[in-house]
């Protein structure tokens, strides 16, 4: 039994996340975690809300709440949405936890002990209109590299270059829009990343199986040269800096947020301290495979910044084994926008369709090799063709025929023939490919394999035509129907990582109660005998409804589906 630690990029506390956030980290991480649990592995899936920084302060002010209360409420709202989407976190924590505060301060002390922290006097942008220092994310201007006009002071989301606020052309306050900015001196702690460049490059060169998207971003940063990075900010909300003279400062959110992966595991263990050992997952954890999931804009911080913190500490913390990076899900040719509420957000998505509709479509079209564009026509096409017409139709045909001609019981009688042997051989190959693609986290290929197996079931049923055979050979028809019911069970088990609610609904109607159905043996001959003849069928109904063109048009009007 392997031990697998899974983390997905921390969703920011400010507001409900959109579908792009979901497919870029949390959903694929959940599918991988579920798959490995089915295979009997010891999986720990950790996530948390990222709660520090100016956006949380400003959002709390708008709501008329203290920032800690605002974050508490928003964390509960997000956790509830993720439960509704069947995201199977073992723990969903908070970066504002006491555990994260202590660990962040610990890492800073270790880095300082190792000569990797330096105090520097810097000039920071001050907004006279806002009467405050502006953190880099709250300075907006034109990127000097790609000319993107809405680049932030820490990173251009268009070209992913890391920036300093002083790099921006025509800078302005993101709070008030004021251009009345000036530079004032302030003192901060810097992590000397330049001293870590050699070790980081050697480590990254060893990751020969990582996706090209991830290694190319990491090596681009290294090639451009690592700059020493300020890790403190002039803010009141965040992990306090436990250092004389820095009492009015906090750690930069990008320093403490990744440390929350460790801290959230500690939070999980503290819930049952007699049963759980967080250190076994993170400290001298040579038997653990650690997999991270994130969108491409988070890759630099997980290939350079966080690994630099761990390497620089000189302690045997677990380094990531594999990073699965994703491109972006776009919305009608443009970007999803939290600030402008452009796109489909997770709470609204659930108002329109059950979670499995979204889970299936998003992972079947995951932006792995390139960006994927969401439209309601594209979404409805996938739901209608794959879920309703293929998987749902196959289940419905078998179920109804069994109910009407075999009294709602999986029939006995008859022996498999050449058609069934050929079916098993093709299934063996498809299951092997599906398993390998999930193991390798190649989600679009995996879903193509799953869809192909659903198609295979329909083709078998159409070719066998038990509704015709039953007139001349009831025993043979019984065998065909039993094979169909075995396929339904097998498909439900294989589909559980992707559409867990629907899969469990099918399995429960077949009398199976396991919350985590065991992964198939890999031998279709054996897997197609798992359902005992005589098993009564429960009520199931239609699994997926189709989305007609007029509903697609209505959704486009409601959600603002347009290019931009």
C-alpha cells in the first residue's frame, strides 16, 4: 500500500470560486485522490483557504466585518460549496491557523540561521489618496514585458513574469484608482533566493517526468536569474513577524500560503492526535509520494519559492514528487473574472445542474496541453452526447429491460460466447489504458478511455439485441442481459472518481453500500462476474437529463455568454 499526499493550490478566501479555479487544481486533485483510494492506497488529500493579504482586508471592510470574522465566514461558505461538488478533502484548513503561524515563523528562523534572510531598506509605493502603503498586488499598471495594461505589482497574469511595483508603467492604486503615488522608505526581510539558485536548478533537473508546462515555467525563471525576494509586508492582517523592529509587519502571503500545506496536515492530525501523525507525511517521509495540482500561474511559487524555503531550511521536509500544472479555462474567448463576476461560479453552477454534470465536462475537457474555452453549447454537447446519450442511455436500456422481462432481478442462465469473449478482450485493453492514464494524471486521455468503454457497452447491447433473442432463446437473452448489468456495475466503479454521486447511486441500486468501491481487478472476465445472478434491482430513474438548445440560449443570456 503506497502512501500518497495530495494537495491542490489554496483557493483565496475572497469570494466563491469559478469553474476555472475548480478545474485548475481542486477537481483533478480530487479525481486522482479518489482513484488512488480505490486502489487501496493510503491517501491524504489536503487543502485550505488562503486568507492573508490586502484583498481579505478590503473585502472585510466592504462587508462591515472584522477581517478574522470575514475569513471565518467565507471559509465555511467555501467548504460547504466544495462538499456539494463532492471534493473529498481529508482536511480543508485555514492559512490563518495557529499551526501555520508557528510553522511560518519557524521557517523564517531556520532560513535566518542559515544566512538566507537579510534586512533591507526599500522604497515602497505609498498612496496619498488611500493613506497607506500599497502591497504589490494592489498596484496596477502596464507590464513592461508584454504591455498588458492590467498587470499587478507582483506578477503579470498575462505573461506570468514576476514583477516589482516599480517595474510597472503608468502605475495606479487598485483601491482608489489614484495615480498620486510616491515611494517611501520602509524596512523588510528578504529571502536570498539568489543563493539557492544552484540547488533549485539541480533539483528541477532531476524531475524528468514532470509535465513540460511545469518544467518550462520553472526553467524560464531560473534562466532569467533568481532575485532576492521580500517576504514581509506593511500590513496588519497576516502571520506576524516575530523579530525585533518588525512588530508592525506580517509575512508576505506567498511565503506563508504554501507552508499551510504542512500546517493544514498538522490541523488534521490535531483533530485526532492519538490516531494521526502529521510528521510522518512531511518530515523524513521518504515513503510518501507527494503530488501537487495547480494552474500555470501558481507554478513558479511551487517550483521555486516554496522549494527554496524547504531547501533553505536545511531540514528534511518532504519535497514535492510531481506537479500537475494546468493551462486556463477561458469563458467565451475571454478570462473568467472574479472581480467582474464574469463566468460561471461554483454556487451558481450547482443551482443549474448537479455536480456530476460539471465534474465530467470539466475533466473531460481539462486544459492540459492548452487553454480550453467554455461555452454553454460546448458544455451541453458533452452532457447530452456522453452522459445522457451514452452512459445514461446504456444504463436505462439494460435496467428497463431487466425490470420488464426478468422481474427486476439480474437473470441466471446461458453461457458467454464469442461476442462476450471479444468484449472482455477489448475491455481489458481499455481498462488498462484508463488506469494508466489516471495514474499518470492524463485526464483528458483517461476520460476518452472511459467514454470509449461506455460506447462499447452500447454497441454490445445493440449487437446482442436480447429483446429479439428472448423470443427464441430466453437463456441466451438472460446471459446477454446479465452481461449488460455486469457492465453497468463495472462502469459505475470505474466512473466513481469522476462522477461519484451518480456512481454510488447506481451501485446502491445494485445493493452495494461501499463508500469507496474497490478498483476492478483488471481482468474483464472476472470483473464481469462480480454481480451475482439473482441480485434485485432498486429504483434508479433517469441518470442525466439532456440540455435542449433553448435552455442553452437561456443560460447564455443569464450568465452573459459572449466573447471578451
